[in-house]
């Protein structure tokens, strides 16, 4: 690995006197990103396999329901990260760590959020057309995945990256084995698939260290929610508002198309989401590891180190995006039957994938800067970006959906992402000029 790094830095034109240190930094960054990206990539692969199985075995409306579930669950994960990652990153960086009472409060808040997430996912899927009992199973899945995401954030900050990887592997492995088992037995139904996802999310949650579970139990018993209100006002409220408006920017089409045109119509748009899933997962997972590092470097005055992480982050995100685009191109050109059935027009699928790839490229470009601004505490300004782009996405998506149908509605999301990217970089340039 070190020899390869030396070759790469030599080819990059690094001076002789700096090559060894540059190679060491390259190896360190490569190891860090490989470890942090491996888990999300396996989860992405499991979701990709699951989606292919659902696509080929379930009715189009059922595939749309599962695709909507994945999007709603991902929103819960982003909400969870916005709610808990800022206080975790701040308090974990203190010389004496987090106070016991604060830790209990945080775990109590996590338990409350898990319950709220479960109910919210159930209601959204029910109003999206799912059977009430099926929507309840979906809700349990969403709640369990939210609890697992909190555990990831906490465990990363606690320096147990290997345990996070174990959880990701447990979840993805259980999803894959369970669904292939159902496929082999010819028992893939909406109900069996929903139960398989719930079991997998529980397996991923169970993989965390017993110390985490001990703290979670203590938090439920002795923790107080009231002190979390101060954290909410100081840190989390603006981050959550930013995430909520970012969800409007990113996934307005999923909610509007599902609620207005039904899951059957959303199924076509979901294929683009499916093929770009590796990028979205990596962009959701990497900040949980990089944000605490950036926060500590900014606090210590090492802004150059924080800027370097931004570049490394973008390189990793760009590599994942390029791989996803190449895979999508290969599948559409030479193996289209693997991802589409006859009821999905191939030309429309290609348009959806192209627009989705452009959207994910914009997100891969702006996310590293956005994460650094979060680490610097610029939540209010980022929320302002989200508000503008969110309203534009909602308005454009609704207008295009009503005028031209679900396929055109995706361009509303692209418009919102263009605005979000431009405004994020405007904030970044101002902050960098003030702190460089």
C-alpha cells in the first residue's frame, strides 16, 4: 500500500522531500475512507439486490411502495444525524468527554425519536397506499433503522469504526441472505419482504457493542428530555430545519408523485434512485465520520487540515459517483433486462437515470463543503440555503408534475439542487476567506 502511494504521489509531481509524508497522508486517508465507505457500499449493494428482486417479482405498485419506504427511511436517518450528530461531535471533542447526565439525556432523546420515526413512517406509507398492517411493519423498520443510525453516530465518535462496519455488514448480509432465501423458496411477497427488512434492521442494531446498549438502557431509565431542549436551541434546530428543507430539495418528487399519482407512477422514477443509491449512501455515511474530525481541527485552529479533509471527501464521493454512473451505463446498454421489465419503457428509464446522475453529481460536489460548514456551526446559514432550494424544488416539481407528468417532475429536483449547490459554495467562499 505504501509503495503504491509513493508511486501515485510521484506521478502527481510531489517534490522529493515531501513524498514520504504525502504518501503517508494518502495511505491514512485511503484507509479511513475504505473503512467508512465499505459499510455503506455493502448496504447499497444489499438494497440494490433487494430492489432488483422486488422489481422482477412484485407488482409495479408494490415496487413503488418499497422504493418510497427506502426514501422515507433515509430521511429519518438524515433527521437523526442532524438531531444528534452536532451535540455528539461537540461533546466528544471536549477534554473530559461528555458528562454522564448529558449522555443519559442524549440516549433518552434517541429513544423518543425512534418511536416518533416509527409512527411517522407508518403514516406516510399508509397515506402512500400501503395496507395499514403493512404500513405498521414498515414503520417498525423505519424506527429500527433510525435507532441504528444514532448508534452509528455515537460509535463513530467513540472511536469504534470497526463496530460500525460490523453493523452495516450484519444488516446488508441479513437482507441479502433473507431475500435470496425467499426467492429460492418462491415466497417473495410484499409481506415476507417487509418482515425480512425488519429482521435485517434488527440484526444491524444488535451488532453494536454491549456498552452502547448499557448506556441506552440507562438513558431510558434515568435520562431527562428537558435538558435536550437547550441542545435543540443551540445546535440541532437549525440543522434539522436544513435537513427538512434539503429533503424537500432532494425528494419532493417522491412524496408528490406517490401521494398524487400513486406508487405505480413513482416506480419508474425509483429506478434512477436505485442506480444512484451507492452515491447517496456514501454521502449520508461519510459526514458522520468526517464531521467530528473537522470540528476538532477547526477548534484547534488547524483549518488547513479541515480543508484537506474536504478535498479527500470530494475525491471519495467523486469516485463512488463515477463507479455508479459506469455501472448504470453498462446495465442499460448491455443488460437492460436485469433492471427493467417490459412495463418500464427503456427510453424513459434512460432519461430518469441521466437526470438522477446529474442530481447526484451536484450533491457529491457540494456535500464536503456543507459538512465543513456544519462542523463550524454554520447551521442557520445552511438552513437558509435549504429553505430557498426546498421551496424552489417543491414549486417546480409540483408545477412540472401537474403540467407534464411524473417524468418531468424530476427536473424540479434538478433545479433545486442547482440552487443549493450555488448557495452552498457562496457560503463556503465567505467562510474560507474569513478563516483561511
